[in-house]
């Protein structure tokens, strides 16, 4: 996800094989070394998280937007899935706190602009991670939220607390 040229190539190949991409979900799991304490984080430590959480989705979105526009109004959807540090920074998770906040801002800006064209942009925030069997964080419950973003097209963000 840090190689923007590879992201572009893969999405181009998918569109050539299957047609325009209707739904893009950007939700890769960040590397453990992105999560360092704030006072131990150097500028070099932020390169990976920013490439992963900002440059990667920007490359992916730029590749799919033309196809979504071709599909017509109210068809395309871009989904971002993040951990809780996207909206509530944590001093022991500095890289993801900074990078996810950048991605959240990017998603919100896309929502404002692309929403006018009928392309839905939404963000699901999962505090504390995915937990099988949990009433809110079970994978099937999270999939329902993502489907609702696409089908109902009625909101930008849904946040599930860490509790």
C-alpha cells in the first residue's frame, strides 16, 4: 500500500478485466512499527505511515474516480475504514494518529466534493479493533455498516467506540 505506482497498476488491471470499479474500500492494517510513542517518533518514522495512509488512498481514489463517473450518479462509493486514532489521537500510537487523521481529513474533503457528483464517500471508525462475536465489532456487523454506506448513501462517518 506504500507503492502508489503498484496501486495504480493493480486498480487499472482490475478495471480492464471487470469494468469500472463501483466500490473502493481502503482499509489495510497498519504495520506495528507505525505505532510508536510520541517522544520516540522521528520525522523518518512518519514516512511509512503517511505513505500508507495518505499517499496510498490518494493514488487509489484517483484511479477509480473516472470509472465511477462513467457509471453515473449515485453508483460509485469510496469507503475508508480506520482505527480510533483517526479521530482521537493516542500518544503511544503516533504514526497512525497522525496518518489516520490525514486520511480522515482527505476522506471528508472527498465527501464534500464528490458528494455533489453522486459519489458516496464514507468512513467507518472502529475503536479498539475488530472482535469476532462482539455485538458491534463483529465482522458481519461491520460489513453491514459498509453496505449501508453504499446502499443508503446518507452519512459520511460512523464511529464505534473502543468500549
